[in-house]
C-alpha cells in the first residue's frame, strides 16, 4: 500500500469515527433538537410579527402572534410540564399575552414590550430544557439551521405558484425561518471553515434573491438544499444514497440539459440546471476528491461550474461560449470519473476496520461490566 493510500486511509478513518460519534450524539439529543427547533420557529414568528406591525398589517400581525401559542406551544408543552409546571404556565401565559397585545390597536411600543417579554421567556425555556452548554454547541446550532431551512422549503412550496404568492402567511413563515437560520449562522461562522462560510454566504444571497423574485419553489428548494448540504459537510455527515459515479453522471446529464435550454432561450431554467449540477451533485464529490489528493482538480471544476458557468448564463453570453464552457467541464468530469471509484474501495476498507474496532471496544466494555 502506497504512502498516499495509507495517509488517505488514516484520514478517512478519522472522518468515519467522527461521523459515527456525531450520529450517536445527534440521536441522543434529538428530543432537545425538536424542542429547540420549536423555539427557533417561535423566534421567526416574532420577527415576522415585528415586520407586519411596522407595516401596519393587522391581519398578518395577528397570524404571527397567534402561531406560537396556537401551534408551537403544543409541541413544547410536554417537556415544559415535565421540567417545571410553573415554567409551563409562564410560557403559556406570556405567549397568550403576546397574542392579545401584539396588534395595531395599541402603541408600537406596547406591542414591542409584549414581544420582548415573549423573547425573554423563550430564552428561559431554552436554558431550562436544552441547557446553556448544548445551546451554544456549534453542531447543535447547525442542526437547528437545517431544520429551519427544511421547514422553510415546505412553507415556500405552499405559498408560491407560477411566480404569485397565494398564501402570504406561509410565504412570510418561509422567509422568517430562513432569516432565523441566518441569524444562527452568524453566531457560529467563526467555527466554520472559511471556504464553507463563503459558499454559505453566497447561497443565502441567492436564496433571498429567489424570494424577492418569487422564484419557482424548485429553485428555492435547490438553494436552501445547497445550504443544508454545506451544513452536512460541516457536521461530517456522509451521503449514503448515491454512488459517487451517480453524481458524475447526474452532472453530465444536467449540463447537457443546460446547453439545450440555454440554446432554446430559457436562461432561467439553464441557470437552475447548472446550479443543481453543482449543489445537488458536485458538492458530494469535493470531499472524496480532496481525500484522493485531487484538491486542485476539485477546486478547478468548482470554479468552472459554480462561478464561471453560472456567471456566463446570468450575463447572457453567446450560446457558443456557454457550449464551450460546458464541454470543458464535461472533459474534467471524464477525468473525475476515472478517479472517484478508488475512493469507494478505500472507504469500504476503512468502514470495515471501523466496524471491527467498534465491535471490539463494545465487547471489551461488556466483559468489563460483567467482571
């Protein structure tokens, strides 16, 4: 076995072990993730409420003041009652008071006081149920971001059809949850690799632009999903659904479709297809390529696909230039197709070693307990 292969094996082993540990941690904290997610959605509704009060929109303000007590409180109540009946009563009373007071019939200052009181009780509930240490954990916050973004996708799907907002409350829900996820990201960005921060920031810019344009729900899903994929990378979560070569083939198909739609004059669809080629597929090839000492190739294709091709489509470059760029990327994908199968063999070797190690440790622990 070569030195490079041994190094790759060791690095991959560390990554697999970390992923295993994170998966166990995620399972043990799932109830707290669920509870905290309800708190985050509540804060999103508070933000939407403030926007509607500023716009003197009494109808939508009432909707966002009502959702926390009418919907989210019920999901949190079992944990609240189990931890402290007094806290449960405090949360219920405060959210009910918010529903009654945060409206346009009282002064904006009085309404804001009710919102601030509700934010305060959310902080108390978070500290009591989730705990201060876990609440500040980067991985935990990352999981909350994922849940918020996933929920935002569903809300947007309900809200927008053919570029028209049919359900404004759901549209505001989606935007509020995106906003809250971005607020959390700002809290953890110093703990995230610089490269990932740059990509996530760019995706947020595009996601907000899609909201402003009332884009097709599939476009919003692709962009929000792209952020989720980046967050999975931060967490060390591996995608188990597709073989690496499946991603290569998906990219080829999507890029050929990109050329076709661009030549047909549908630049929006062409841009969406190129974006999916990157976010939904190439993102999953980057880490394996780097592990195989192909970082330069990975970065080169990333620039060609994510930056150059998409910018050319946005700028309305001639069809010939788009075709040439796509063909150049496809040539690179041919190279990648000859490289990535090697990663599968190495990963399986490491996985086998990791499983054996886990079994050995578990067996040893059981023996110790019995003794």
